[in-house]
């Protein structure tokens, strides 16, 4: 019996070494990916929401009240998408998107829709 108990003590715990090897390999893999620049860390500018916008519908039954003061921004159409930029002369523009980051399309020659009440 002493040879069996001595034999079981000499066997290495393979599960422990396989687990430790896996964790060590994972750490090395992440460090190598970080070193070569494959892991991209987002900056604050990447996720920056400059301003929230709302859509006010034009309804003839209700009075629409908007401020007389300018927002300081202007919208324009480029390649079929609506872009917004500040009016202070800076060359910064952003594409207008909805909550799901889908771009708002626009047309340069869009005519107002005719009213059905006429």
C-alpha cells in the first residue's frame, strides 16, 4: 500500500497545470496584441455626444413655439447625409444620426410636401 500512496503523490495535477498554462497564454496573448496595437482603446472624443436633438412635428392644429435665439449650428447636405456644424467658423462637422447611430439622409433639391388639406 505504501507504494500506491507514494505513486499517487508523485503524479502531477494536470488540471491545475493546464488551467495555469491557459491563463498564462491568455495574458501573454493580450499583452502581445496590446503591444502591436491591435487592441483599440476608445477615447472620450470617440464616444462624445455633442448635443441631443428633438424633432418637432409641424401640425396645423397646434401652435409651434420655438426660441428666437439661434442654436449656433447649421445643417447642410453632403453626399446624401445631413451634417451639422457650428456657426463660429470652426471646420468641425458631424453627421446627424438617430439613437441607433443610423445616419439621417437628406436631399439638396427636396421640395416641401404638398398639404392634403387643400
